[in-house]
């Protein structure tokens, strides 16, 4: 069972909202948004496998991660509304295409069901290069990440997965490195998901291109598309209030349809 944070209370009018984070993220990254959305419903944020306080496994495929989410849904009771960002969005789509009965609706944040050519390996190699025996505070590791060439804007995000006291990364870096080709790809699935689906993207992000929409519509016939102004790939962190408002508006529309 994945580690998860459970806040809010069950609502007679709305199913629980399950949130799946992206690569290098954690349930705690979504604390503010989940707390605000919990005013009207139960909200569960998970640590994906090989992240946060969830178990470490030898694989990180989307099929395995989707099954992890299915286990959480079966534990808390479904169907649920499912929100996934980036890697979590691909996982959410995989679950929606293989076990759609577990979902009422789906929100995919800034990712498409396609393979990407860029790689996240440099960040993994940078984290692996940190001399954990030499750190006494988070900033010590930050300085080493800077020396390794990690973007200053990305450093604080990566450092959230550092357990300074235990001198270890909460990320299973070896497996994430080995499984990176799977993480950057998307499973070849012939099924479709008929549940209402929102593809919510950052207006300045290029992760969901206009030419991807025909393929998305083949898999998710009821897909709708929206963009958050002045936001990139990390739209929920860059424009949290606008992101929360878009999610709330969409879920309310699904509820009232």
C-alpha cells in the first residue's frame, strides 16, 4: 500500500479526490491545494512508489503505478475523482484506460499520453553525486546540487525529498534511473476511457501540444482542454489559486452534469 495523506470528510454529494504527484514529488507537495479542496470533500494525496514514504520497488512502470493507485482506491472506497500531474498524470491515464470503473472523472495536469524525448537523468545523477556524509543542513546539499549544474529553480523541489537527519534521499534513485525510459514513455493501450476528462495545462508549457489533441481524443473521447495563464509545467506550484479554482470548477461541473 502506498503511503498517503487523508484529509477532509466523505461527502454525500462528491466522491473523494485522489491526487498523484509527478516525478521527484511527494504527497506533501500538494498540502496547500489539498487542504483548500478538502472544504467540500475528502482529499487523498499519495506518495508514488519509490518516492516519499512509500515502499521502494524494483520497477516504476505505469502499469505498476496504476495498480498501486487501484489498491488505494479499493482501500478508501471508490469510485473517485482522480487528479495526476506529469508522471502522476500518465499513471492516472493508465488507470483510467485499464480500470475506468474506479473513476468518476479524471484531471490530467500538464502531460499527454505520449513519449517524450527529453530526460530527467541529469537531476538523478546530480542527486546521486551529493556527498550525504558531509551535509548537516539542507543548504549543504543545495550547494552541491548547484555545483552539479541543477537549475536554481529546481533545487528546492529536489531538496524536499532529502531526509537530512537520516542522510538519505527518499527517492529510490537507482530504480528511477534504470526505469527512466519507461517513465518518459507511455504504454501502448488500445482501450478508451469514457469518463469526463480535463487536460489542464500551463499556458507557457509545451508538454501538451495542439497536435497531441487528436490522439488524446481517441483515448479520451470526452476530453476537454484548458490552460492556466502565466504557468509552465509546474502549474499547480506557479499559480496555485488559479489551479485550485480550475479544478474546483471542473469537479463541480461534473457533479452537476
